[in-house]
C-alpha cells in the first residue's frame, strides 16, 4: 500500500478573491507595457489547488517483484497461477481500489504458495 497526494482540481481566483468553477477566468503570467517595449512584468497567478489523498495497492512475489493492483498486472506476476486467479476473480468481485478486497485476494494468493 502506498498513499500519495494528487491534484484533484485547480480553481482560478476571480474578482473579489472568489474561486471560479463555472466562468472562464483569464490569467496572465507576464505583461508587456502598451508601448510594446521589451520590458515585462512577472505576475502571480492566483489559484486554489484542491488535493486529495489517494491510496494505491501493490502485489509482490517472493522475489520482491512488485506490480500495481489490477488483473492484468497480477496475471503477469503469477503466470503459473493464472487459471486459479481467473476462477477466484470470476467467483469474487474484486475492486482493486478497496483495501478489504485486496487483502482477501492477497490471502488467497498466500494459500497458493
């Protein structure tokens, strides 16, 4: 299991420091003056960044080879057990993003070896 933070949404800040989610907000990172001179100004972009914690699950073999949880990757990691794995996955609905489902599958794999 590995927990990471991922960017879920970026909301530009509009007038009166209000986040805008439905209206387009134009933002500039630099600005040149009206005379067209090469002089430019760096501007700060005002945004709210929404992050969320995401949990990722992995399976490993006895040789410390690890792959992300998922049917295809699991089949590649345990090629000799493909038929038993296919039967298990057919009989048990496995959500590879749910801890309980992944733990049950890991216990099943432990029984095979």
